[in-house]
C-alpha cells in the first residue's frame, strides 16, 4: 500500500485522531505521503513519540 500514484490528497486537510502512535500514526504518515495536510490529534505530543 505504498503506491500513491492512483490518487492524490493534494489540497485536502484530514483530521486523524490517535495520530501520535500506532495505526493513527501510520494513517497520518500515509496521508502526508499522498499529499494531504494532516491535522493530528493525540493524547501526547508528537515530540514525545
């Protein structure tokens, strides 16, 4: 699932809950790689992970 040529999220803003760890973090990274702007929400700061 690392081939993002089939779609683009450029210009899209996506809210990801649980973005600091685990599945949420993976989803946030995938969205960013596809060109989306990630708004990440989690219980600890991204710098803590």
